[in-house]
């Protein structure tokens, strides 16, 4: 394979790379899929060595995008180019069949062949591409060794742990030398304890991958740990993209705000105040003018039985629900008065909830720390 233990994506001898040149170009795609009842229109770009994560609520189009990249769902418009080669472009009637694309896929359930050993599963792809049996087995053994699975080469999938099966699936996907690696919820089949170890190990392998990787996940922690950049999709359209830190700091939709654990509102800024509704403004440390977002964490919210002495960033609300959230109690609230209907989440200690004797439907006052609000242009 390659020097310094890198996971080479150029493809072993005898395995086609679709005519792509290693290290050049990366991914350039506009994925347009119109099914009548649902339309996807997402532009994606990534450099070789970059991990791109697609996030979004159920039905947003993440899986459709992944299937379009793999060639399993035909494009109705746009284009798909990989390392400068056009794999699909409906306008010029060009479409490379899925089996002809230099693409590796790791499915949510891994889909390992149950009757084959780990070694035979990994060797399967190169054998299908014409590699001699002995060479394919040698390549498979090398990949399993890199995954720390040399001792499990002769083991069948049913005797592998979830983490081991995931690594075999990764080795199998890499065995054909893909220039694009697609991962569909790769950690979803694991229990919480296994996810910690496998997530860290998968990050190490992806960091060594020399081509483009695209990850679909609904888990913000998986996306933050594994990806270099995030693309958030809602209703078939991208609504936000950037590094995990950029997206977490400046959410632009309610879905993204919930994903990163922030309260988010949109209003009109004038100086240090963002007006959310008539008679309701949030004071911030930033100075802005015009349409703006303002965000703050649930931990920045305190609740009171009476109106606090300082009325800045305070409004009446009603308790709409409570649930455990780590070592805190998350209180869901609905605004009242000038904040009527405004949703809010507050994280309180169990002691604070007990002292306030909170119950569903209780009227309370909300206050938000000035220094913990963050405003930015909409």
C-alpha cells in the first residue's frame, strides 16, 4: 500500500479507479433529485482528505443525497464530478453505473456477507474487480491488520462484536481504493459504550484516508468528532454549512439550534438590543443593526416565582414540561405576555427545581444572563 501507514485511496493494482487522478480535484457535486413528492437540491464540495458530514432531521434528504453520490438514485439535474471526472450529468446524458464508480459505501447495518470470513468479506471487492485471488487475500489481510483485526481474519460476522464488524466494513470499503467513501450512520448500530471507542478509532482511520469521505448522521457528537465540515439539510435544501465550531456557535435554524443545544430567536437588532416581538427585546453584548439572530444555552436561563428586580432580559412564561438531561433538569417553557408562544429551554439543578416547587402549567419568570447571549446577523 502506501508510506507512513496512510490509508491509500488510489486503488491497488488491478482495481480500477474510474480514471481519476489521486489527490486531484476531490468532490464537486450539485445533486438534484426530483421525485414529485420530494425534491433535493444540494451542492457539495470537498477536497481530498476532507470529511464532510450531512446532518438534518428525518426526511430532510440526507439518505437521498448519499444514494445519489453512490449512483443508486439517478440525478434529474445537476452534476457529479470526482477528481475532475464527470460521473453523472443528466444534461449531457452521462451516467456512470454504480459498479463503475470509484466509491466505497459503509451501510448502517454494515451488510457483511454472513457466510464469509472477515478476510473473505474484505477480499470480495478486489476479486470482483479482477484482482487475482491470492493478491486480493493479501490486500485484505493487510487492511485487517491496519484495523487491528489480524487475529479475526478467519472469523465470520456473527462472531464479531459491533465495533469489530464496523472495522471489517470499513476495510471492505477501502479495499477497492475508492476516491469517495460514503458512510451511512456508521455508528448507529452500536450501543452507547461501544460508540465511544469506535468513534475515536473511526476518526483515526478517516484522518488517514487520502480521498473524500461523506458521512450521514443525525448525531451531532458523531459529526463534531468525525467531520471537518458540516452541511445541514432541511426539506431537501442546505440551510447551513461550515466547520463544527462555526455551525455550533451560529445556528441559523431551530433544528440546528436544538442539535447544538441552544435557544435561538430571530429579530431586529438596534445597537445592543434584538427586538423579538412588540414589547420584548433581548439585550446583548454585541452591537448590530438589522435582521439578527440571538442565541444562548439553556444553562444561561434562571427561573423565578416573582419578577426579578432587574427586568433586563426577563419575561413571563409557563412550564410546559420537565425531563432529566444529564445531571440537570431540562425545563421546557412557553412564553407569556409579550413573549406569548415563545419556546424556551432552561437547564436547572434538581435542587433549584425542588426549591421552586415547579409543576406543569406553573407561571414563572424567566431571566437570561446578558453576557451569555450571542447575537449575529441573520
